[in-house]
C-alpha cells in the first residue's frame, strides 16, 4: 500500500527528467504545493461523476454474473464502450470549443495524488461497509481477521449502492478511459511543442486505444475474471483501477513527450506487425473461451477437443487453449512489447510496463493454477499433462 503509490510517483517524476533512469533517483521530490491542487481534485471528481453518469445510462444489454454463495446472480449493464464513445464526443466538442487538453499533462502529479487519496478513502469506506455485510456477501480471500491484509485485499465481493456495482464500475471505466484521455493529452501537447505528433506517439496512442476499445467492447467477458468472481474490493483493486492504470500505463506516451524518438517507417511496420500478432492471439483466445462457455455446440468451437471434469464442465485442450494454458496472457505480453518498442532501446523506463505486467501475469497464472486444481482435480492434472506450457510455448 506504500510501495505501489511510491513507485507510481517515481515513474511520473523520472519520465519527465533528463536521464529518465528507471532505477535512478528522481531529480527532485515534489513538495505539497506540487501534489495538492483544488483544481485537480475538482477535475478528478468531475471525471468520476461523468463516468458514473454514463454507467447509469440505458445499456445495450444487461448481463448476469456468476452464481454467488446464496445461489443468486447479479445483473450488470454492458455499456462501457458506449461510455468511451460518449467521452470521445464530449472531449472532441471541448477541444473544438477551445479546451486546452494539452494542459492536462501539467496536472499529472496532482491528479495522481488525488486519485491515490480517493483510493485510500474509498477503501476505508468499503472496509467499514463490509462490517455490516452478510456472510454470503464476503469474498473468499479478504476475511483473514488481519485488518491490514483485509483492507488491502477487500472484504466484500460485490459492494453495491442500490444497483450501482462499485467494483464493476471501477474495473474498466474511469481508469481505462482515463488512460486513453491522458495519452491523447500527451499527443496534443507534443503537437503543440513540435508542430505535429511523432510517429512513435501515434503508434503508442493507436495500440493502447485498440486495447482499451477491445476491453470495453467485450466488457461482458470481465464478469468471469478472477477480479470479479473471487477477489474482494479493497485497496488492491481500488488503487489499481483508479490510479495505477491511468498514470503508469500511459508511461510510454509520457516518455515520448519528454524524450522524442526517431522512428523509421520500416521499423514502425515491424512494430505494427508485432502488435497485430499479439492482438490476434489475445482476442482469438478470449473469444474462443467465451464462445465455448456460452454455447459448446457453436460451430466455431464444436470441433475442439475437451476434457470432462467432475463438476460437469469441459476443459478445452485444443485450439488456442491447446497451445499453452494461458494464450491470452501470451498475447497480452506480445502487445506490451509492441507498446514499448516505439520508445527505442536506449532507456529501460518505457519497458517498465512489460516487466511489471510479466510479473503480474506470472503471479496471476499461479493463482489460476491453484484454483483450477482445487476446482477440477484430476481433470486439471490431465490438462496440464496434455498442455505442459503455461504462457510461452517451449519456454514457460
């Protein structure tokens, strides 16, 4: 809870410094006047309110989540992509009316500070709310009795205010769309400073917009992820969703604003190919899994080989899921590499996301393995025997 915010502020400071050393000390430590801004607080609260309003708009569909302990299923609005489009329209109108979007880059430090402060306060309120929640509403892992651990991991699985699901809202809306907006502000600022955005900046913005757009278009798929089905909503997810994602995932664009990198068209084409390969693996694997879960008789997946489990579920053992156990993670990592390559190879800093995400996915994969072994038993052991590699074929 202390190291993650410190790391985020370290990255924000070194990205704008001359040396831009990932492992070096930041050029200065910001004082209170550099971190606290009433305007940043107002802007941040307005942003959260705007995204909450979009969440409450009529959705293109309502989806049911996984079955809970009390045998009920919660319903969720699928309108994240709608929120992205509406945000883009509002920002476009604002820019055409003279909104200085590029000035957002000067407010990253105070915005990151108020986002972190919000995460702490929100997590405290969630912890207190969980004290009066029924036992059936609590998460499997966030109720150890250790208040610090439970505050971090989150005690309640699906904290809601009426029909407003706090965890589901934070998972994809304010942080992911905020990430795209920060990237765009950095692109606009570079155009104002140098006459036009660089090719490297265009690539980073385009790749990451595709990723965010994909996540919001296939928003329903998040309902089967570990974050929603297993983890409580505490500081870990609140800080990650609201602060860590928008302010560290935009690191490549931040780096390029202060350290422009020449990029030949031929190299740009190779990087685009790498991103396309990663995206095809990522989207193909996720779509195949989601299609099979919805309807195993669908012609697109009906011919795939499966292993029967004692729970009545089937495990895919061919197609993307016969290549490695987590092909979607492999696609994610290939895309992460493509996002960093436009920043050149002279600095390690732009590759922080790739290093961090590798550690995150390896850790998440280990948690997945443990849960699947408990859930599927011998069938999972057989799957592991048939598909020996976890993420990278012939390597890991």
